[in-house]
């Protein structure tokens, strides 16, 4: 169809452009009405003359704002209308249009009573439900039409090609969906006529060298027109009673002067100032229903035999397809509800027809607790209040538009958010108002939110990206009240959208948060306003942040009169090493918002999400030396305990990186590599790459999880050099190796400084005694004020095993070989036999006691001569071990002699260490011990440490147990990881 409209030079449309706009774009319709193309349009100059009086179905809503019963109860249906809204992502191609159409057919056919929330007694069925579908343009169409308009200023041929691509894609979908008949041909012909009209308009733009906002709105609105026609054609083709409605012919809106154009894409405030003219819109809706609706057969009167013969009104409900986004101004000029305004269209029409519900069909399972792209643990929220939904939308949640709530609030219409790709899932329902602050404060009782077990005070966490901070500081000479008045007045005059405000009264300084793209204009306007004060230094400075910033907000009705909510929020950000630049709390106590650097947003969101136990606390782990015996044992233990950790401790371990001495592999999209028990095979896969410590560190720094841990199972001094950098980036370290804790004192102190400065943890309990609590016991003694005087015992499981088993029947070299075979020894057994391994452990203990001791300061007895200690062995590990054992045979006789001497005195040989705090002396050597010594009963691979302190005077405190082998070493590291995990969970509980 084609509507030839007379040109009206509407005031909002620039006169210089209006002359070039074809008749189809503006003005009331002529008497011609072709239902295949356009809907009925009531002239603003010629009222319909239809009047009615009735009571509103909602007592608080004026009757003039809702259509009469003939519309709200179509064809005498016992069921009210239900409105469904579909965005561009649901209408990307022909298959999705078909999915949407089929879904509408199912929804309009009714549902079981229990699904309607009516109790379901008797298991009845609702019967057909009158259905209205509000549609956006197909995916990408609005952007394509914007590109057409922009290109026309400089390249009209390029604009024409872009327009051909846009309309060609839509027609291809139409042809695939609709049967080849006159109706489809009429729609296709109309689309091509529309394209020619658009082209004639954009050609005119070259003459004025600019794009009036009204022209942009007119052109982009055609995406919704074509989309509605396409869905209508499909429904008509499958035999449904359907019609399509051009919202520009019904929906009349007024808009303030600061809201011209489309608005920012994805903006939560773009529809501000756009208000429906309810009475006029209701009048036009009734007119459309009585004319076009009747002609199309969706409005069936009792005496309308022709209409009722085409489809039995009792067997099927009407489906009306409505264009979202577009509307008409009070002056008759086509306009829009601005970017993201189709949600608003749906709720406006829901109020008009007294709908029982609105369903927003998205590509997610409802409104989430956080953006699942940034917080993988986010989940769908079952229910929200209108106020909570609007707060979430204002602060960046993209699922709903804030303006869309207003018509539903007026009529208390529930809004459902469901997944077009998962329609069986219930999604989120939004209904009801939050209690007012006065009501909440009535009893005056404040309780800590954690005292309400199982009750979470917040519903969601969201963010607004691309914002800037504008600060005026040092205006105390002027006075705070005047500064605030002039500051905010300047923002209003310049049309700046102020998102947050914070003021320091002591300095009369003000900081506001504004959209990043408005920052420059805001800064210029403010400097102009305070130009005189700046020149006289009455204002110190006006500045704009030069780094990308973002808002992070927590939202929930349960925050009011609940202490500890802000503390939990701020504490979680501090532990995630996220710096807060601005803080603000809404007066309703339903939200707390902070501004952080944009690079920290994802980490902040995950930290806050975990802090309120909205999700399990996840720990991101990188394991270095994962192919070694200790690293492999740790991975096996992590896999075995995965379910227990989640169930009993509410935290999970995600191994995101594993490295050997030469290769490394990173998990993709949060994939946990611990599932691959065969790590060697994993490091041979195509995902593996050569080990690069800088690349690994960059990945750790980029990880948005606030709880990050490196477990260093290597004996690599170069890896120990990385600890300080990791900790400076907020990464915790667990190191069973002794290179860092017993290495150079300056590096040891630098690591400790980095740990304290960045509030991270460095655990190395397993570096001394594997899984034995030796270091933690020592720390407890010191921190509780006990004075440690002497430490003594045995710190080598290898030495304990060798001298427990060596004797007349088992030579020294053979005992060493057996210790190697049982994985008790270091990779190079000479580190055990020379005393170097014990010296490192002594240095670690001594440093815990505040002694500046290095390995070189310890008196040590080596059991092997220098020629074996310094000899270069080559071959595989097995070949090297065999060669060492062969050389050790030369020591069998001397060792047997020492054994016999000790036995003759009733003593056992033990490799003993002593740390004398008073003298500062540390030593280790092979000694004979009698039955009065605690080492006398040392067995197999045991370690033993005796603590002699000012409190333990009559007998020492003793820690003793097995302490050699990869499984014990791995369990010690696992225990360190559990301590960290409990701390992470505890900080949130």
C-alpha cells in the first residue's frame, strides 16, 4: 500500500529540510487506506469524533489514558491482552522471525491455570489470549540506516548502496517467510517505495550539509516498520488472525527541547523527556481498532459475518504486531522514543490496552545478578520490584530500559523477562513497589544484614562504563551553597547528564560523574562559568579525569536499615585491590555506587558478587611445575576434593594456567585445567605454548577474579624473582620451594614489603616439613608473646629414612637408593646429603624468628666429599641417580664405622639441626643421640622440631610426623590453599 500524505511543515522539522521530505513522511492520511501497508492514522486536525465514558480498570489511572472495553476486552474475550516485546537480537534472520511467530502462536493459544498463577485447582486452561507483539528492527538495521544518513553528506552513491543492502536483507527475509501471493508482493513493493523516499530525503542533506535530528529519526524508524510487516506477513501466511500497527499512527508523544535525535546507543537516559500523550493516544488506538482492526479481522463484531467467517474468534485470539521505537509528535511529525526505546513502546501499549502482563523476550534467562560476560557465576533473579529494576537499569544493566517501568508502575502490570532461546525457563518477574524509606524507618531498628541468615540484602550488581569525573576544588572563599547552585546550573544549561554527585563541604569542592562523551563539553562550560574565580584563584582548579572510569553499583531493597552492607561492598573491593575514586549512596538506601578505573570493573563486579554470597567464592590458580611429582600430586588432590570444597567451604578452585619447565597452557573462557589429570598430555596439545614468564604474568594481571593464586612447585630461582611483581599486582603466592624464603635476604625483604603493601598472602608452610604445621606453630608462639629460645630436631625426611634403616645389613649407599626410589629425596639427592636442603629450612625458620640468617651463615656438615658434591653428572635422572649411588659406595665403610661407634654408646645416628636464638648460631650435623633425646625415636621419613620457649620450660613443644614424598608435600600446599580460600570466604561472611 502507499499513503500519499500532504506535506505539513511541522515546526520541529527544520524548514530548510522539510521541503525535501516526501509526502509519505509527514501529515495526516488521506481517505485512502490499504491494510497491507499502513495502519489507520488519526489526523490531529480532524478528530475522530468518537467519545466514551467509562471507569478505568485501575482506579488510580484516569479513564482517558486507557482504551475502552471494546479494545481492552477484544471480541468479548474473558482474558485480557498480553504484550510481548522482541528486540533486534531475536529478529536477526528468517529462522528467528519464524521462532518469534511460532512462539506468539503458542502464547496466544493460552496456558494451564497453574502457569497463570491462579492456583490451578482443577487443572483448567485459560483459553485463547489476545496477544500484542511489539518488535524492534531486525538486528543491525538501525545502525545501517544511521550509516545511510551519515554517508549521504559526502557520498550519495555509498549511501544508496548501503540502503540497498539494508532493504535487500529485509526483503530476502520476507520472501523466505511469506508465501508468494499478492499480500507479500504488496508489502515488498511498499518497502521498495519506502527506500526510494528515504533516498530522496537523504539526497537533500547535501544541500544543507548537516543532518537535522528529525530526519535521522524519520529514516531510522523504518527499520521497525519493515520488521513489523515481515512478522505480520509470516503470521498471515500460516493462517493466524493478525494485523500490524504502525505506532506512528497511534502513539503521540511530547518531548522536551533537549532530547532531539536518537540518543546514545545503550544509554539508560535517552528517553528522558519523552512522554506519551495518553488521552490522544488512547483515542487513536480505539480508532485504529474500530477501522483497521475490523478490516483485518482481529476485531470481530457479533454482526460481522465476513470477518468471523475467516477465523473463528472463539478458537483463536488476535495477534497484533506493533512497531516499537517509533511514534508521532504532537505536531504530527514522525519521531522516536530514542535508542533502546522499544521496551518503552511495549509498556505504553500494555497500559493502553490494560494488559495483564508484559513479556520482554531477550537472549538471556531474565535479569541477572550481574553481567554474565564479566561475572561467570551470575544467575537469573527470580523477582524484582519496579524500583530495583529501574535502579539496575539506570546503572547500566542492559536487560531493561528504565523508562519502560513507568507505565507498568502506573497500572501495576507485571513485567516478565524471558529468554527467546529458552522459553521453558520462568525468567524474572518485575512487579510491586519497594517500601518507602519512611515506612522502613518507622520502627527505627537497625540490624546487621548478616544476622538474617539466608537473606541477601542486594538483588544485583551492575556497572556504567565510559564515564568521567569532573571536579571543582578549593572554592571555600565563595561558599558551598553558591558553588553547588552555579555548578549544577551550569550542567543543566549545557545539557550534561549528571550521573552521580559528591561534595566536600570543608573545601567547597564538588565532583560529578558524567558520560565520557560529555566530559569535554562539561569541562568547558564549567570553566566558562567560573572564569573570574579561576583568574583570582578563588577556585583552585577544575579538572577532568584523563583515564577511563566506570561506575559500579549494588542494588536491592534489603539494604535499607541494614548495617554492614556498605562495609561488605567496600571491603570486597579493597581485597580485590580496586581503588575507589568516588562513593555515593542513594537517599532511598536501595543502592550504593562507587567509581573505579575502567580496567578494574570486572574484578570489582566479581569481588562484590562473591562478597554477598551471590556466588561461590572462586579462586583462580596458576600451577608452576605442574608436571613434576609434587605438582601432579596437587592436581590429583584438587580434582578429588572439588565437590567437597564447594559443598563444605563454599569455594571453588579454577586452575587457569599450568606450566612445566619449558611449556605452559592457559585455560580458555574460565576453563579449569585441573580436569585434565594427565597434565603432560595437556602440555603437548595445540593449546600449549613455550613458557614465557612475562606472558604468564600478563595473564595473571588481566584475570578479573579478585582471588588469584600462584602455586610455585618449582625449584627455580628465576621464578622466585617474579614473586614481588606478582604480589604488586594483587596475586597471592604459595611456594613449597625454598628459593624465595631462604634466598638472598634483600629479595626476601622486598617480597615481604610487596606482600604488606598489597594486602596479599605469601604461604610457604610446606617449604619446611611438608604438611607438618611447623611454621604456623612457630608464628603462633611468636605472635602470642612467647619467647622462643631454641629450636632443634631433624628437618630432612631423606636423612631420617637413611639413618633409620642403615645398619650392618643395609649399607649407606643402598639406604640412599631406597630413599630415592620412594620419592623422599630432592631431585638431586646431593642437596640432601650435603646438608644444603636442611640449611635452607633452617634459614627459613631463623628468619621467622627475626634473625638475619642466610644459608652461608649456617654451620653445616656435608656427608659427601667435594668431589661428589661438585661432580658433573650427565644422562637421564635415573642414570644420574645410579652414578651417584655408585660413587656413594665409597662411603659405606666410613658410615658403617660411625654407626657402630654410636651403637656402642647406645645411640642412634640422626642428622640434627639447632637454632640458638640467644647466640644467633645455627648448625646442622650428623650426631649420635641417646634415649633422652627427642630424636631417638625418629622413624622412617619423619621430621621433628622441638620448640624450647619461655613458656615450655619443663618439656619442649614438639611437632613430629612423616614429612617426605610428593603426596605429603602436595597436601601441605593444599592446606595453604585452603587457608587462603577460608580467608576469602571468611572476609565475605
